[in-house]
C-alpha cells in the first residue's frame, strides 16, 4: 500500500473534490508511561508530546527523537489556537520531558523529546548552583 492514495470523488454539479487519504501504517507515536502517569502534566500537553513524536524521523526515544513541528500545525491537530499549543510545549519543557531550541522568528523550533524526565538545575539570581529539581 502506498503512503498516500488519492481518490477522486464527484462533487455536486460539475465540480469534483479531491480527497487525500494518508495511510496510517507509517505513522505512530510513543508517549512514555511515566509521562502518562505524571500528575503535573495536563492531558493536552501529554497529547502534544505524542503528536511531536509522530512527526519525528527517529522513532526510538532513547536515540534522541526531535521534531520540527510548527505551533500552527500542532494547534490545528489539537483543535486549539497556536498560543495554547505553545503553552502545552512550555509545560512539557518545564516538567523536563522536552527541550526546545529556538532557531529564529521565521523558522520552526527544534523540539527534542526525552524518554525520561530530565532533571533541571536550579540556580539563584547570582548564578550559584543550589541543587537539582526533578
């Protein structure tokens, strides 16, 4: 079966409608069990992790999956505004499940997905290291 099949359907009148059907054989997402059970992460944020993973080329999270998904696309897939999609990604980043690398205004961000929650260093305003946060 091809990745993409195009089916022509007759519309009303003389117009024809072209519908693209994408095969689901090559697309899947992994959401780590620990993330699913993490009470500090909202359900839409967990779903956002899975959608980001479905767009990554590397499907093994341990090998370092990354995604170039735009906020507009993520928001559209979630049925939310891109601002909300940005909030979900920031929530995942604060919780340590993803790392976001900003590339500039006209480019999409690189979203690095982690198989386990990362520890973040806590620093004071003076830059002193005072510990790690889970």
